[in-house]
């Protein structure tokens, strides 16, 4: 069973990525987090390291706090 928090975080990252018209490859280039990791995170299949969370938030021009706000 997947962790609901990880699913919500993955949905939020995907929402913000698409809002910025980024592909997973674009986000990989901007964040330094691999496309495969981004895919796993967006699907809620893996826990996310803080450093990756920070890099993704920065690439999306968000703070970590904004990224963790799950109200879409």
C-alpha cells in the first residue's frame, strides 16, 4: 500500500511541473534529479530525499514549504 503523503507530494510535483510546461526531462536538467527518480516520485513509488526535494522545489521556483502545501 502506498503512503498517501508520498502520493500527494508526487501529485503536487507533477502539477507544478506541468504548470511550468516542463517535461520530466526539463525538470531533470533544471534540478539535477534524474528523470527516472522524478517519475518514481511523481507516482508516489519512492520516498524523496531532502536534497532532491530542495532541488526540485528550486527548479520549480518554489520553496520546500510551498511544495509541501498539498492544496492544488
